[in-house]
C-alpha cells in the first residue's frame, strides 16, 4: 500500500538549507554524507541518525540552526551508504566506522558528535572507544537495553519479527521487513503528538525512508545491535561535556532511566522535554535546536516563518 506524501511542517526552513552532497571511503565502503552550513564555521557537528533512518530524519533540527557546519552521514547499510563488506553491522562495527569517518574528514578531534536513538549508542561507543570530541550530544538516548526497558515485550516481539524475516526466503523476508502495515504500526507506536497534520507527516517520513536499507542482513544485524546495548554501558568512560536531550513520554526509554543515565557521565546536562516521546527530531526540533545552540555556545536559531511574517 503506497503512502501519500504529506507536506513537511518544516518545509520553509528545510528549503533554505545550503547543502553539499559528498561521499568518502570508510572501512573500504562508500559513506554518503550531507554537509550543511558554512564551511568556515568555528564549530562543526557530526550527527548520527537512528536505526532504519537516514540523514533526512535530523533535517528538521538542522534546519533550525545557522552558523554551525553540520555533517550528516547515512549509516553504512542504510540510506545511500554502502553496507559493510567485511564486518557485521553491529555496535563495534558502527563505532569503528564513526571514528574512521571523522578521521577521513580530518575532524577526529575537532567535531562535536551528536547521536539520536540508536545513533546515541553509536556515538557514545565511539567516544568511549577513543574518538576525541570537544562535546557530545545525545537526543532520545537509549538508556537501558530494549529487552529490559519499559516495553520489553514489544522489543521481544519485534526481535521475533526480524528473526522470522531472516529465516524466510530472501524475497519474502525482505517484503516482510518493508511491509506497509509494519512500518505504520511502528510509526503510530512512536508518534506522540496530538497534532493530526504533524502525525500524518511523521508517518509519511517513516514510509519514505524506513525501508531504505542495503540488505536484509544489515537491517537485522543493526536491530540486534540496537536492542542489546545502550548508552549506560559507555557513559562512565566519557569525560567530555555531554548534553542529554530526553523526553518524558519516550516509549523506549523511561524518564527515570534518562535521569539516571545523565548521572553516569562525568559532566552532563539533562534537558527533559515534556509531552513528547522518541521522535523529538520530528515533533520538537525547535526545542532540541535551542538546547544544542545553548550547550555549544555557538551558532544561532534561524527565525521561524511565523516570526518573519509577524
């Protein structure tokens, strides 16, 4: 069943973005990335999207910020980036990829690292494993393994779904993974906004990009990595200033777990957003951008269309 595209509530801001598309070889495969903002900016941010997403997901946040260079790659095996050819799409592989990606751009010490959802685990693992960064930003961080989180039953059912898709013949398995009904169920489960038009757009985004993966193995290995690890495994080894942007209605990680997570870092600031869940980047990108700009002490918020017309 096809999904009818829905107009983005952030279209005006996103259309203003100056973006350069590029690619770089990392660990022997091609990583595609999108480079926003001024090349000569004093601050550069590398952002890592969540599981089964791609660079489009964080654009609503990126579009709110001016004066900072922001680099947004597609994770290996997702979006337009190639899958790994000689290693599993597990947390070790993704953390190594992020360290090598930053090095390939000559930013292994200078770029601030940001991760959303599964990207928060990848970012934390990379920094704990030696990626040097002046600051770390985590949006909707996974604060405990999904199999023991507030919705452990849902995680176990999803794991069964992925394992079933892997056991089936390739064509049938891939069809199951990309099922319209499954994608819509996931989207309805995650979306918390009561704004009908915003929810419709969120569903449209998931239908457009949630099935953009390279292979059945990459999507299933990535899921296994996402539910068997969490940021708390790495937080005690991270000493750089860290911003945690949490959400009090996150169905994947409870507010209490997010609060406890922030306390594990040597130097962390927690910004808890209210009446929002796991899709802060879609449902509350302005507030996320405000927290990021304040934390970095760099860049500025772009005037919203309503401010300009006032």
